[in-house]
């Protein structure tokens, strides 16, 4: 389908609401092909958000305001005192569901037009919307004309019968409405939603990975979400309600240490895989309930810490592998996995993922943005960066735009369409 690019010089903004942080990126379109640069970033530790779900509207609203305000301050020279008006927002994978649909294009020998495709997509959307869920993505993933498959763009082609496979992602109405309420109370509108692992994939994957088959696993604080790409499109997405915060909680319980110290120990000394030197290396663990300041040393071998971390991470990858196996996409998943998200930065994560998933694994970072500061260029900000890519390059997959443009033809074009369908 044709993509209507944003006008050169226009501003776009992304808001990533996560369990461990809330991040905002502001971008500016720099050419007529939809290319953009980042001009403002802001991020704050999350409050009022747990496992991808808003649990306290007031605290979540406060964090969103702070993150957006920080990004606006960085982009002050471009914004010239005008606040942001709208953002594209992530939807945690835990609140999303993938739907597969097949649709027929009634062409009867006529040329296939963009509106033919949009009408079929709109009909598929209506079936999902009737289930009481909010539409997030409508992605045409494969076309067939007169029995010939493998067609990527059928517009302008002729045939007697055409069909297409559609991947629709919907969201839980309550979760979507809670996010809308929080952002609305921050005096912002919402341009679109994008499910988190899809955004991460758009930021981190190279074209060949998208085409040949790849799974993106976005390891956040409270949720690990994943998406399968093949043929340049996302075919499936899902999530498990376990993430890096659960590893921190295990450390705090296992070593009876405060959560803040457990997080510090995980970052400084933690690893996803054990090594031969772990038994001989000692680390100091603050005891739970002790006063701040100097305390009596409490040394433990590093192997004890890793013995707590590794089983939880293995469990996460086993849960992801089980869901991928149940998806029915085994032949399309491919041999490639890309890990993103803040929890993916832990030492040894790549090796553990390769061992459990039996696939080639790499750590993914945003590769499609210019102007991104080093501090926010790592795996933890992949989803935030991908939201900007989505709104610039994949706007044709937004359900609202599909419905609006499907009926946006001229009177003469609608008359021709009626004649084609009825005579």
C-alpha cells in the first residue's frame, strides 16, 4: 500500500511506558522520504506501573509528564516554546493478541488498486473489533493472485481472483483506556499505538533478518515480549509476565538484601552463565534491615548470586520457546534471535539464550536513528526508538488510517467500484 510520508520539518514524538522506565523521544522529519533525526530525549524511572500495567494513575501521570518535559527541554530550540501535542505510544505485549485472517479481493479481471486492499483490510478489522477489543495493527503479510503466491505488492496487477493473509494485533480495552487516560491527563493526544516487540524489531533488525525470518525478544523489567518477522512483516507477537524485575526480586529474597542493593549486585556482578572463577570471587552483600552507612562485611561467593539469576532467566527463555512452539509458525520462525530490552544487557545473556533456544543470537540496538545520544542508544531504548520508525515508515498499518482511507475515494472512483462489484 502507498505510504503517505510526514511533511519535511514536521515533529513526531514517541512515548515508551515500561515497568522500569518511561522514555520519550522527539524526532524531526528531515526529508521527503520520511527520514528523521532525534532532537530530544527524556526518561524517568517508572512509578505506578507494574508488569506493563498501570496500577496508579496519578504516579504514572507524574512520571510521563517528567519524561516528556525532559525531552521538550532538550528540543527547546526547535520547539520554540510550543509543547508537544501528541505521541505514538507502546502497548505492552502482555495486553496484545495476534489474529490471523485470510481475505479475498473481488477483482474479476480488473486492475488491483490500493483501495481494493484497504477495503479487505477494513472488513477484517471489523471482525476483530466485533470481539470487543481495540485494534492496534493491521498488517497485510502475503498476497496470492490466481494461485500464484509470493507476491509482495499486487497493486497494478491483473487477475481473476486474489487473496491475502492479514495479521491483526488487538489490545485489551481496559489496558488501552488506562493508558489513554494517563496520557490525556498529561494534555497529550495519541497518534497511534504500537506493540512493544514490533517497535523493538523495527529499530534493531536489518532488512535480511526481517525477510529471512527472525524472532525479536524484548526483555523488559516486568514483561518479556517477542515478535516473529518474516518476509519483511511481523507475523506474530506474544509475551510472558516475567522480566528483569523478577530476577532482582529473586536476588533480594535469596540473599536477604534490599531491592536497591539486589539491583546493584545484579548489574555489577551478575551473569546469566556460570564460569570457573565464580567460586573464588567474593562479593559483599548488604544485609536487609541494616542502617545506611558502614556495615560489617557479609561476603558470599559470586557463584551463589549467579545460581539465583540463571534459573530464572532459563525459565523466561523456556516460556518463550513454548509459546513460539504453540504458535504454529515453526517453519517461518527461522534460526535467528535478536535480544533487546534493558534485561538483555546482563553479561552472558546471549550465550544462555543460544543454549536454551538453540538458535543464533545477537544483542540488538537501535540502528535506524540519527542524532541519538550514546546514553540512550542501547538495547534498553530499542522500543522507544522503534516507535518513531513505526509512525514514519509503517503508518499504512494503522487501523484508523485504513478505515479513513478505504472510503476516501472520489465520487467517480466510488461509482466505478460499485459498478465493478455489482455488474
